[in-house]
C-alpha cells in the first residue's frame, strides 16, 4: 500500500462556508477512490482565511510567517492538490490568488490538481475553465479534466438536472486519484537542505524560533 498525501486549499471567507463544504466533499471522495486503488491517503487542509494577514505580509516583505510557511510546505510537498475558491467578479478570489502568488512559480510543476469553485449562481460555472485552469496551466501543474462547480442550488435545491453535484464530485475524484496513483509518491523535504528552510518566502524568524513582529 502506497501512502499518499493530498493538500486541500479552501479559499472561503466565512466560517463555516460552502467553499469548505465543497473542499471536504472532494477530499473525502478522493480518499475513498485512492483507497479503492490500494493507496492510503491523508489530507492536509489549508484554510486561507486563517493566513490572510500573513499572506499579505509575505507579498510585502518576501518572508513568510511560520504558520504560512507550514501551509506552503504542505501544498508544495503533496502528492496532489485540491483547490476550491469562491467566484467573485467572474474569477477566483483575491485571497486565493494572493496565496498562489507567494508560492514558488515552479513548485507545482507536474502536480495533479483537482479544481473546484462555488458561487451563488450557475452562471459562473465556466470560471473554472476560463480562470482557474489557465492559472494552473501557467504554473505547469496538471489539472484533471473534470472541475467541480457548485452553485447555491446544488446544496439542497434542484441543482443541475444533467449531472448532480455528487456525480460530478465522484467523476473528478476518480480522474484525480488516477493521476495521483500514476505518479511516484512524494518524498518529505530534507530538513538539512537549505532549500527546505530558506528562500521561496520562508523566514529567518522560523529558523530562530521567533514570531512575526518580535
């Protein structure tokens, strides 16, 4: 049995949020699908709202606070990445893009990505393909073909009459699990390699055991 670690990035602004709900459902489906393939999967969930100030500070100073550094390391060292963002003004949220901007541009090269988004209306469903997918293509990641969009009506109303949210989640999870299972398992970063503790937005604060502002 191969151990797989999946990073789950949720860019919801409220707590609880439908963004996190969709992220959790995608993650659960992926864990089940990988399990059916003989792989044991664990998930690391990154709630971006918890790192909003640290992300802004990183953009301004070039250094990441220890908590943000931990979140970044969880994402870039994963076997696969699930991302879910609310759609604002026909695109991903500013918080989501800010987090992507603090990652090393090459950190996600070749990584399987499952794209998810949610909004109040199904009219924004194409945002996955005209906003999210080009972003991850630019980062040389490997988004799976099926993205999952959830409108408000998908959470208890009539929803999509052609393909239900549950069906779309299962199809995306199957594609994503196949992509993850087809890659060698990611190795943990070497703590003695300078690249694992310095550069790429990492802070001397973390090295010295300090805290931001000290």
